[in-house]
C-alpha cells in the first residue's frame, strides 16, 4: 500500500500544507508567501500533476529558497520532508522548467 504522502492523487491544499510545514521546520517563515505564489502558478499550469504531494512541496520549497535569496540545501529539505535529497533533486528541475523559471 502506498503512503498518502506519495500518492499521486492529492490536492493543491496538501502540497501547500506540506510546503508550509517544511518551511516551518527549516526556520524559513519569510519564504511562505513565495512558496504559496509558486504553488498557485503550478496549480494554474497543472504542473503538480506530475509530482507526488510531498515531492512537489519539497521542490517548491527548494525553488522558493533560491528565488528568495535564501537557498536551502537539498539535504535539509529532504530531512524536513522525510525523503531522500535525490527526490528533491528530481522534482526541482521539473517544477522549475514547467514554471518557466531560470532555475532549472
């Protein structure tokens, strides 16, 4: 049975909740607004349909950190999310490219 964290059927609200939880655990509350903005862009373009909820949230947090000039390491995000850093690395370029960001 698959864990609900990695289930491919999820809501944007779940991604938002995970992202906000990760940012809180990491001590980056200033990035919440940027993360929410990225999630809304991703929602509009259906970008998150190719991600798991937790992987998508982790990728959003990574991109929010870069764009906010507060880069967060893949390892730190992975630890906060309870996933391996390679999973974060997997979703970051997918999200960045699909969001038309220069951070691919």
